[in-house]
C-alpha cells in the first residue's frame, strides 16, 4: 500500500529565510505526488504536483518541489518565506484504483514564521 | 473557480444521533471524497465516489456510510454518532483521471458529546 511520511511535525523559520519541508513516499510504481497547504480555518489548496517529466516542479506562491526517485522523496522548498506562508502543509501520493484516483496524505507539517 | 460547499461549519451532536454531513460541488466533477482530519494523523479517507450511486470504502469506513444520488452532492452519514467521531470532516471533488487535483471544501467541525 502507498504511504507518505512527513518527518517534521513543526517547523519554525524566520521571515525571509529559506524553507525545506520533507516528504518521503512509499509506492510500487511511478508516483503522482502533490503538496497541499491549509491555512487556519480553511480547506486544502493545491500548491503543486508531479506526475512525469522534469523532476523540479514549480507551484503557486513561489514554492517548488523536487522529485528524487532514488531517495523516494518529494521535498517542498521556498527561497524566502513570507509571514503569510504560516500554515499546515501536506504531502500526498496518488493511487489509481479501478474507479478513480485516491490520495493518501501525510500527517502534515505545521509551519510557523517568526517576524 | 471550483466551489465545494459543506453545509455546516460547526455541528454539535449527541452520542447515538444520526448525523448527515452534506457536500455540494459546482463543477460537474466525477469524483467526490470524504476525509477526516485529526491532529497528528493528517487526513484519512473515509469513502469516495467516482460516479453517481457508486461508492468505495476508503481507509477508515467503519461507523460511516455515504450517499450520492446526484452527481453534485455527496453526503456522509454517521448512523449512530460516537465521541470518537469528533473530528474535522473535509469534502473534496476532482474531475477524475490521472493526477487530477482535489478541490476541498472548508470543512465541518463535528463535536459529539
């Protein structure tokens, strides 16, 4: 069965500093991978996704992620964090079932930004 | 923009009550999903549906059922609510197919007392 591990429960960075959120996946075939963000009191919003091709993918709000098959990782990065980036971030892997796509999520990383 | 609307933002119910959580999407999406979100556990899939009147169990279906009579509406039913079902419930939809992203509602926070 597919699974996703986000080893960091909480991360605190200073505004303007760089950010890397870790994600490791377990999946038998080529994975489809996603990062979502959840602001307080909101649903989840898609940041970016990887499904083939270039292993460095660009997303919204200045985020990017790199797929590394050898390390089974899909880490999320941002060069300079803004206070508005404080939120919870979820990595997910997609499994295709007979009836449709099904996402398995990690447990999330809570990002705090210090001014 | 896709809009996924969950009918209630907060609900408080008593143990043993039958509870309905409603979700409506306005983009003619094929797939709809119910997740529950708990601190430290992330999002766990309860049920999903890839067509009207079709449903599949997710990872934690026990104690829940679903109904999809119309394409735009997906209901989650707690037949007899229990305190361990106190949680945030998130509905999502997607057009279907490979790597199609999920669009989420804002969630319903259910408290069972």
